[in-house]
C-alpha cells in the first residue's frame, strides 16, 4: 500500500507553473483574446506621460503662436481622453473574460481533486485527517483561483509594462536609462532572496492551515465526547497551540515581504533622485527638453511602480504555488486499488463466493488473515464470529475491494474479483455497517442517495420490508423529514433501519451486515430479526455479529481466531462440537441468565 500522507514534496517553480498552465489549455482561445486585449490596453496606457510632456513643451514653446498652442493642447487632450476610454474599456472586457475563464479553470481543478480523492482506497484516505483533505479541495484551490483570475494577468501586465517603459526610456535618452539600470542588479538580488525565503514561509502557512482545519474537523465532530469527559479546557489549549503556530507562520511570511517591499521602494527612490539630477544636466545641455524630462520622470515612476507590484504579486504567487504543491501531492498519489485493463462489467451475480488461501496484512509482516479458505453457496446466509481483531470485518472489506489481498484469490461466481470493475462489483452488493452515516437532506434522499432512478414507491416498499416505516410514518412530513448532520435527530436503531432500507432498495445480489445490530435495543432487534429472516430469502447474505442470537438461523457459521478459521458449521453443529463457538454461546447465555 502506497503511503498517502500530508508531506508536501518540494517542486521547482517550473514544474508547478507547467502543470498549472496545463489546466488553461481547454480555454486556449479565450486566453489568447485576453492577452491581445492586454497588449492593446497596455499600449494605450503608455501614451499619457508622453502627451503630458508634449503639453509642457507646447506651453513653454517660444516658436508656436498662442492659437497654435491652444490647437495643439486641445488635440493632445482629445487623444488623452480617447486613450483613457479605450484603455478602461479594454481592461473591463479583459477582466470579465478572465474571471469567467479563471473560475471555470478552477472548477475543473477542484472537480479533479475531489474525483481523485474519491478513487483512493479507504486505507489511503484513513492516513490523512479529513480536515486536511477539505483544505486541499477548498482553501488551496481558492489560492490557485486568485492566481488564475488576478495574479497571473497582473504579473504579465506588469512585466510587459516594465519592458515597454524601458524601451520608451531608451528612445528618449540612452544615457539616463543606462544610469537608471545601475539599481537593477540590487533589485534582482533582493527578488532572488525574497523568492527563496517566501516559498518556505508559505509552505509553513499552508501546512499550519491544514493542521488547524484537521483539528477543527475532528474535534467539532467529537465535541460530545469532549463535553462528557469535561475536556473543554484541554481542547482549547490544544487549539490555541495550533492557532499560535499558524499566527507565527503568518508573521514570518509578513516579515519576509515587509523587508522586501521597502528595499524595492528605497531603490526606486534612489533611481528617481539620480534621474532628476542627470536629467537636469541634460536639459541644461539642451540634449532633451523640459517636457521630455517630465515625461521621462513620469515613466521612471511608472517603471518602478510595476516592479513594486510585481513584488506583491510574486508574494501572492508563492502562496498559490505552495497550495499547488499540496494539491499536486494529492493528484500524484496513485490509488492502491485500480481496475485491471481487462476488467469486466457484470450485470448480476448469483452470490457464490469463494476465498482461496487468502492472506492479508494492513501493516507489513503483521498478518490479519492467514490462509483463509471458505465457500458460500448462492442464496446462503453465512455468519462470521470471533473475538475483536480476529479478521471478521476484514473479510467483508476485501470482498468489496476496500483493500487488496497480498496472497490468494477471492472469487465471485467463479470470477476473480480483480477481474471485475469495482463499480460493477459494488453496485450489486448492499452493505449495512455498525456506524451508520446519514447525509444532510431528507430521509428519502438518504435512502435513494439522490438516485433519480429509484422511485418513492420502491423506497416505501423497502422501508416497510425492514420495518423503518414504523417510525417514518409517525413523522409529520414522513419521508421528506429533514435529517440533521450525521442523523443526530434519530436514534441509533432508527439510523440503522434507514441504512437497511438504503441497502435493500438497490436490490443487491449480496447483502453484507457488519455488526449492524450492535447499537439496536431489544425491541428494535426483534424487528430487525424478522427483517433479516425475510432478507435471507432474497440474496446471499454475510453477517458479522457479536450477538449470536441474530445468527442462529444462518446456513453456516464461521468461527475466526487470530486471522484463521477455527470452526465451521451450523448453529447446532457447532454447539455439539463444544469448541470456541460453544464457549461464546454459553458465555452470552449465562450473561443473559444473570441479567
């Protein structure tokens, strides 16, 4: 089994960027249009400083007449207004397009992450707290959403703006521009150092956000236990420790950026002062006019402004890259259990099951099942009993391929289950577990799992068959009654009856009951027992139960001990052997007599 843990693998910016760009390919045409609009808008935005310089030179000109100056100024103002209108219009259109395309891109990414998690095995998912997986699908994709809809475009815009302004500066005055570029090595050095430290700080932030979310997810779900044992103060302290750790990582991140931004600003001020002095000398030497010096100085301000913005956007980009690393760790985790290339689709099966010399381990060299072999005939009811940890539930998990066996073979209707598509296999198996999970929605939604192919009449029939109608019919809104989170407005027995109806409505060829009667009171157990006897005639049934009273009518009972089959036979046959089953039965019978 491949480990699936929250240890982020460090990746190069090139690798992360390449993978992020791959999600933009379906919208290639839209991004090309956005880029063209960006070029148009940027070109128009570079015109105003030049127009202002021309205005200054026009006003100061001693050659032009007054009327000529007015005409020139009016013309310049008209061009200025038109450029502003065009620039703002283009920017609005490109922003709307980018938001739409960016959100679609993130939706595709979010769907891919969720679908991938759903295809991981139960063993892999159990290795990572649910809260961390929630963070991957929500918080981390939101950080990437900001990159697609804002950061990336502004990075490109500011980069092109710097290049465009640099070209204009060289055209106006080569000497002044070369002097201005003296500060660039210092800017590049500061940017390199910032990039190195900011990514590390963002990784710590994302990791600590995941820790807080995981803690909240677990402790809010188990808050009842916390209150029962009066552990509120301890949990508050534990949460405060994680929250403080997150705060420190945020402060470290802010400190890194807080040092970088002032350095960029200081270098821009140094460059501006140098340009003012050199420009003044150039004007005195009649190399450039005062208007062009004014335009040049405005371009210098515009030159450093996008560089400072690049710092902010680069900061946000590091956040997105750190989140992307977390997401790609999930996507790069290969599922333990996959369908064989030649796996088949089955329309139904009779329910014949056979284990042949099956060995299984969760942890290397710690065998949970050892050389397990048995056969279940179609329509039979077979029960598994034994002490906790003997391998009963593991057998049921292997049949539905929640885990993959290490040795041996499991056959259904003579077909190795590895040759059957998992979706096809599970479609024909109804599972009823001890820990019933109910989703938010109505009772009807929980029984059908929102499958539109199942009618309400079928739901009612299944509920009546298992006895769930005895309490559903008493509810004011019946099957449309709203289920609270995890079904907290129903008793354990009621939740179990709903799960029975859920399994039955899908008309399974094999029924699996894993301690399904453990949390049911005696009155409900009688109701369940009646239902079980009826369901035994519908399909093959496998039962794991501690209450031996629920399995006495089984066709076969298999007694497990330390991962091995010790006894097989009917209830009466096993009692006659006076072995492990006899001792278990006698122990429960004596307890009941005592009660």
